[in-house]
């Protein structure tokens, strides 16, 4: 209701444009949150020699197949 009333005023973006902008901002916020949570995991895994060896072994097997 708020956005629809706001869109009825002069010199204000349309209801659909407002909704799209708000939804896009929320999606970008969620994506940024997910990215910030995954960074520590990436750092831990890339510093773990056992993990790197396991990945290297799987890559080696895939290449040989």
C-alpha cells in the first residue's frame, strides 16, 4: 500500500519501478551476505593441504578418464 500511494504522487517513479528497485536491492543484499559467508570457507580450504591433495587426486583421475 505504501509504495502504491507513493507512486500516485507527482514526480515519483512508478509503482512497478519502485517494486523492481526494492526487490533488486534485497536480492543484491542477500547475494552479498552469501558471498561474505563463503569467503572464510574458501580461505580455510585453500590453506588445507589435505583438501588440496584430495582435489588434485580427483582432477588427476578425471583427466585420466
